[in-house]
């Protein structure tokens, strides 16, 4: 049985990138708070 990949909508992606780029937060911190892996960002 194959695992399904979770899909994230464009808003989720934009907001995650904004948290890192504009607010200067670390990608790992943002990923943890959003419940995704750091490699996902």
C-alpha cells in the first residue's frame, strides 16, 4: 500500500515562505509550528 502525499494549497505555501523570508524565522521552526517536515519548506 502506497502512502498518499499531502498536498498544500497555494495560500499555505505563500504564508509559510512569508514567515521565513519576511519575519526572519528559521525554516525548521516554521515547519515544526505548521506540522510539516523542514524539507517540505
